[in-house]
């Protein structure tokens, strides 16, 4: 499993989310509330989310 990382768009702020990718998909958590758990997504769910973000930026 990979390490948690923040988006390069966060600008060093702690008001963002962290992601870690793994073979089954990805986990997402709030940087300021790490102890409150995470949301887990399957590979297809995570791919659909990233694709939607990409398409909305185009």
C-alpha cells in the first residue's frame, strides 16, 4: 500500500484531503481529522472519480 499524499494543488495548506492508492482502489481522508477514518473506493469507483475531475477541468 502506498503512503498518504496530498495534492500538489493544496499549496502546503492543511485544509485538504490526503489520498493513498492501493491495488484494490484508493482511500481518502481529511488532513485535519486523520483520526476520524477514511473513505475507501474500489478501483473502478476511483477511476470514475478521477475521470470526472479531469473532464470538468477541460
